[in-house]
């Protein structure tokens, strides 16, 4: 599993935890003043959602890693593959 996949998975599960925490807090508010720790849990999950969401938002704008062989070798592999497929005229 890559870092990007792991962060997406954490973001999804944190979203579910955040919705559950907000629903629990609203249910507790109907019975009077909720305990203070119940208000901290949605805030903590919201901070984690902010961090993972900002990472996923910035991911397309970050420079991609280059191929281990280098950009020229990667291009020459791509070019030779297209020659075999009949795209040499392009």
C-alpha cells in the first residue's frame, strides 16, 4: 500500500468517525449539557480531516517522482513501445 492510498483510507475512516462524533454530540445535547470530552472528539477528527484533505488537495500540484531509470530512459521506452504499436508517424 502506498502512502497516498493509506492517507486516502485514513481520510475516509476519519470522515465516518467525524460524522458519528457529531451525531453523538447532537444526541447528547438533547439531554442537557454534554460532557466536555464529547466536544473534543469531533474537533480532533476534524483536525485530522483537515490535514489529510489538504494533502490530497495539494497532491496533483506537487511534482511527481521521476522514474528510477531517469526521464530520458523512460521516454525512450515509451517511444519504442509506440513504434511497435504502429504509432511511429505521430
